[in-house]
C-alpha cells in the first residue's frame, strides 16, 4: 500500500469517525432565549368537527386561525423564562352550518401579556389577562393557543435516534358537553444540522389521539368513543434556545354512542381534526 493510499484510508476513517461522533452527540434542548430577545411567530391553525345531533341535524364546524404574536424576553434563568406577549391580531373564523362567526384575538395597544415558561417551553403562568381584547368564540383564546399549540422540549439531553413522549389534552365544546381529546406525541430526534442560526435539531412527531366525553340524559347516557393518528415535526434552534417550526396534524374518527345501562342503543359518526403550523418569521437580540 503506497503513501497516497494510506493517507486516503486515514482520511476516510477520520471522516467516518467524525460523523459517528456527530450522530451520537446528545444535546440539551432547552427553551431559553436570552433577555432582550424578540421572537415573532406566525400562527396558522385549522380545527374541523363533523357530526350530527340526536335529531340528525348537521353540526359540522370548521375554524381557521391566522396571525402573528411576538414574545419579548424580559429575563431568562435556568428554569424559567418570562416574556411579554403582544399581538396586533390573530383572526379567528368559525364556519357553522347556518352561520359564520368571526373575532380577532389581540392585546391592548401598548400593553403586554406576561407569560412564564419553564425550561421545556411549557406555559407555567399567564399574568395580567386584562390586557387581552377578545370576545369568546368557542374555546379560542391566546392562552389556549399557547398551551395547546406550542411545543414542549424533552427534559433530558437527546441525540439522533433518541425518542421521548409528551401528552396534552384539548377540550372541544360540543352539544352541551366538553369533548376531551387526549393527544400523545412520540418525538424522534432525526439529526442535528448546521444553519444560519447555529445548530438545528430536526425532530419528527407521531400523534395518537383519543376522544372521550359523556353526558347523562336521564335513563340514557351519551358518550364519545374513538381514536386517531397523525404526523408532524419540530425544528429546534439549539444555540438560540427556541424553535423555528412546529407542526401538529392529526385526525380522529369516533362516534357519539347512546347507551341505556350496558345496552348500546345507537350511534352517530363524529370526526375531529387539527392542523396547526407555528413558524418563526422574525427574531432579534441574539
């Protein structure tokens, strides 16, 4: 083996070793943008419900949300991040079989909603809600958007190939009852790649949803039963302590079942789906 061949072999081994090291790297994905940072996120969401009432009346509902919100980080410690949230408007449009309802969720001019996050990015506290300007349409609100549609990071360091699980519960008002949609999210870290904003973690998500909720009608009981699945992703800017993209996308196929004791009387199909995209459209102060 000549010197050129030996050098080539050594180079290949070094590159392979470097790649293996990168693949086995574990990093702490922590929500912790620095004080003074400003983050503007674009919000796009769709919620669809399909079903009928006890008389067979169509109860289809389609809701769209679109707008932006800004987080200005006030302080950032090891375990908590406190930020002021402002938005000029997140537009909500709800299409029902017989009418359309619209509203805009926003903060009062010159005032900010105070939001406290933990190191995993979960909302721990929301203060001074009086700065919110909105009328209630279904369960859409800025606090609900933050809690239901913003991601949570893993609590331990992870590397490519690692998996972790999160669960959350969405509440949907329907036919005089609260339908509970429990969503289990299985994340997989796929890779860590360089980007203009530093290291970026590419993460895939698999959603498993189950629907529950019951109401007593005297001698009979109505209950929702069903499950569903979906796919999404999360991209985390490791060196900036925040995320750049997050997608939730799942659908459940269920039924509203009427029972008398243990006897199943009849049922109606019920569907529920969610599509939400949260994207970082501007950032400053890094």
